[in-house]
């Protein structure tokens, strides 16, 4: 299991897989795009509830510190992306659900998956953060789920600005997260 995943659901979490690393954003927002898919769809909606999360730790620009804040949320809500939260059975946010069996399942073998979603969070530029990407089976240790991360989508938006200056003292400029 995994303690952060366990906090998202009431069932026991099994077979957790975790990828974590530190990073330093160069702008005020971190974003990346992903798809969540599972063999739990649609038969096990409302019974097993495989779960995943993108947990960030670091300075909160509004004050304080993010401590394992989950940013894998259904757009416009505070709900985590799970089997029970996105599906076409309840229906619960069916606009984000794709029934892979209904379309012939020719691209991946999962029975269902989400549309492309974006995880994002406001950050402090040039400060260090830690992200933990975790996924696990819930209630059983079979019928796996997966998260697909879009290549090159883990990014911090570039800061665009136009400046002009004159100086008789220094003609050097410094770019990025460096002291000057």
C-alpha cells in the first residue's frame, strides 16, 4: 500500500507503485497531462476503487507549505480521479470517461480510461519541490490500473515579459533561477 493513496479512499490499497523526484520550477505554475486507465471498469464501479495520486510537497505561494497535496483531481472539483469518481455507470463525470470496450479496445487493453486530464498547481518559481506519483489496487490485488503521462508535458509555464533598460554600470543579464 501507500499512506497517501490510503488517505484518498476507504478500501485497503495493494500493489502500490511509486515514482518520486525533486524539481525546481522556473515559473509560477506546474502542469502535466495524463490519462488514467483500468481493468476495473466498468464491472467494478462502486465495489473496487483503484486509485492514484500526484502528491506535491513544497512552498505554497499563498503561504505555508504543500504537504503531499494531491493534484490529480477531477477538473473543477476537489475529488480525486478514481474508478468510482469517473465512470459511465453511476454516472459520475461521464464526460471524462472513455469506454474502451465499446470502441473495440484497439489502442490499450484497459476496459476503460479517462480523457486526457491536466494536473496543475501554483508554485513558487525557483523553489525546490518534491512530487510523488503513486498508483495502487484497492480492495483486491488483481485487475490493474495505470497512469499514462504525456511526453514532455511536465512543465512550468515560461515567464514572458518585455523589458528595456540602460546602464552605465553593467551590461550582463542573468536568466533562469540564478542569483544576480
